[in-house]
């Protein structure tokens, strides 16, 4: 009985390890210039991130080790991996090509631009550390959740794979725009803006109307625009949370 209990208690940690593995693959693909695969594996990591928490609640297999392992996994999958995507996107924007780092010929200014990719893992780590010591984020979040930010950057990689709107891609993925997005999202990660969670404590419409509305709008956008809908969905999530913050709406 005790042996079975010990095995069950390790199931969430095993799923978290799959999150780490997916994040590692995403990072390798991003560095290699395969941004579509990198974006895909970040999304896979997000699924494992959901499943480890879900399994821990279902099996009542909570542990301090599991909590710490989950944060370390998120630094890799939702910090380092999207940072690698940004680095490669900046390479394409600056030089039009992805090269091994030792073969990059750049001015000190260009190296400074490329180093901005470190903003994502640094601020993601700060966000996760802040989350671990904040007891007020049980139902909703303070600041942009790291998975949401990572999925945003993952969508940029996926957009390069599905080039349905190539003119839009050329317009958005400039050095200036990438840096602006990186600075804004890094600030949002550690901001004090309350952002709603998609966790349902009950399924009543009264207490969850904005969650249902957001999920319906997201579904419609995904059906219409596919991967191109993801940046719009993340922007909608941030904007609606900010509006609730301004009008002081009590997020349940």
C-alpha cells in the first residue's frame, strides 16, 4: 500500500519532467532556427504544465518538492525556450539568417540587441519566484503568467511555419517591434496588475461570465485565424484583465 502511494505521489513529478523535456527540445529547435518546432514544443510543455497540477489535485499528491520542480520546469519551458525564440527572431531581423552563435559577425550594438533575448528568462524567473512566495495568487494571478507569455512567443515561431500572411509577418517581426514586445511583456510579468485565471471553482455563469466569454471568443478566433489568432487572444486576455483592474471589478 505504501509502495503504491509512493508511486502515485511521483506521477505529477513525472509529468513535470515531461514539461522539462519539452522545454529542452523547444530550446534546441529555436537555437537551430526551427521556430515552428520550437513553438510546438512550448505548447506541448504548457499542456504538461496543466496536467501536472491537475494530476496533483486529482491524486492529492502535493509536495514541496513538486512545487519547486514545477517552477524550475517553467523557467526552462516558459523562460529559456521563448528567450531562444526571440534570439533567433532578432537574428533574422538583423541579418536575415540564423547562424551558430560563434559564426555571428555583429557590431557591439547588434550584440546588445541580441542580448535583449535574456529579458524573457530573467523576468520569467522573477515572476515565478514572486509567485512562489505570494499566497494571494491561489485563484487569480498578479502579473502576466509565464505560460501565457511563452505561448505568445511560441505563436511567433508557429506563424513562421504557416506563412499564410507573409506580409504581416514582415511587418511585425522587425527589430524594433520585437524589442518593444519583449520589454512590454517582461514588464507585465512582474507587474502588479491582477489577471484572471481560467480555473473554475464552480461552473455558474454569474461568477464565471468573463471566463466563458473569453473562451468563446478565443475559440472563434482560433477557428478563423488559426495560429495567427494566438497573439490576439493573449492581447485580449491582457487588455480585459487591465480593464477589470481599472474599474476595480472583483475577479472571483
